[in-house]
C-alpha cells in the first residue's frame, strides 16, 4: 500500500471469536490504496460517536487482479459508514486468510475471499 512506503501506519488489533488477536495497520478507506492490497485481510471500519471502531465488512484478497478486492466491496462498505480500512498482512496463504475472515466475520455477513 502506498501509505506503508512513507510514515509508519497506526497499529491496532482485533480479537476474533476464537480469542486470537490480529494486528492491523489503520488506513483511510481509499480506492487507490485498496487497489494495492494483496495477500491480506481487510476490515472496513466505521467509528461511533465515542470513536469506537466497528467492523462493517471483512474480506480477503490474494495476488493478481482476479483475487483483489472489488470496487463493489468498497462501495458497500462506504454505504455502511466505513471510513477506515484495517489491514492484516500476517496471514500466510489463502487458507489462513479465509480462516481469519471467518474468525472476524461480521454478524450476518458471509466470509469474503
């Protein structure tokens, strides 16, 4: 991601249903940055009035254009109030990324890959 080349991103962590913690870089939800995300789990986030982060959508991307996150995902996330993306890059391989998405899945949403 372009933001990773300059200053270090803010870091945070999410806890899955399993109790496992996932460290993420916090970035603005922006299409140019999203286009460069590959081999990662991305959490679309909105903040409530108190500044508490709420996940609105979670997806995984792989290498190559076919497996990158779609603009439709970005549009749906924005419609739900997302303004940030939290990027988890420590999952190794497609299977592990899918497991992270399932562990963090937002209620009522199917895991995306």
